[in-house]
């Protein structure tokens, strides 16, 4: 380190060095969700409060099942990336790392559960 | 490697020092709504899992989701989902370099607040 000046270390690094990949990932998932979210609200919404048979019949159809599945998958990946930024902003040090690991695991567990549940209803 | 020590320079004043503004409040609510949506997402995934398991499992999930507590969570989440969606749309517009003027940003903030309330009411009315 003593061989490098501060100027030399900073040169060409930009202000944050990394982050555009995360930003672009959020852009892609938010555009996808712009389409999926209204679809989700108007397919899943009317089913809340319906009886068991109606719900399983409805989600045996390809369109409602795929809209629900895609919204959960894309939404939870979008959540994982968003909550990571939230944690990085407000929590420091080891707690920051632990929270990011926990929330990432929660996100993937929720995705896996959603795929399992909807596939079992649909198939 | 770079020094990890705290920089010895003036740092920007933070939240507590500013008067709340349309832009800052509408922005923080995008973050709050987006992260709070985890609650209803997990509730809905549990409802789907119960529906795929058995009639009795579905009965308990359905009982919770249609109780006053479930209703409150679902209605608040519906608003949060519309608000966060409009907030995301505002970000996508900003990313193209449009609407960055203070007046335009504040106008979009009002569209988010009023629009999300209207969309929530329309959605509830439709069901």
C-alpha cells in the first residue's frame, strides 16, 4: 500500500466501482413486474375468499398459474435485490452481512415454496 | 487495499435536518411499501401451499386471510403494491432522463399518491 498514492488508487474507479449490474437487474425486473403485477392482482385477487375447489380449479388453468408463478419468482428476486440495498443503507458490519444472507435465503425459500405449491395445484 | 478508516472530511447532513418534502416522502414510501410487501407475499404463498395440500389446511389459511387481520393486511398490501408500482414507473421515467425537474417530480409524487388510492378503490370495487 505505501507504494500507491491515494490518487493512483482512486484513478479510473468511478465513485462506487460497482453497482450498475444491480441497477440493470432492478430495471429488468421492474419492467417485467409492471406487466405482471396488474395481471396478478386481477387473477389472484378474485380468488381470495373463494372455496377450496374453486381455487384449485382456477389455478389448474395455465394462464392464472403462470401469472402467479412468474409474479412470485420475479417479484421475490426483485425483493431480494431491493432489501439488500435497504440493509446496506441502514445496517453496518457483521449484522449487515447476516441480514443480507437471511433475507436472501428467505427470498429463495419463498420462491421454491411458491413453485412447489402452484405446480402441485396445476399438475 | 484502501483504508477502511472514517474519512476526515465534512459529511452531508442527514434526514433529521431536512424539512419533509414531497419528493423525499414519496420516495421513502416506495422503499417502505416495497419491503413491507414481504408480509402479504409470504401470507399468499402459505395460502397457495395450503390449497395444494388439503381441504383442512386450506380452511385454516383461508380463515386467516379472510379474518379482519387478513383483510387489513390484504387491503394495505393492495395499496402498497399499486403505490410501489407507480413509484417504480416514476423511477423508469427518471432513468430515461425525463421528469427530473422539481415541478415534474412533485407532480408525479401526487400522481403516485392519488393514483394508488384510486387504483386500490377500483380494485376493491371490481371484486
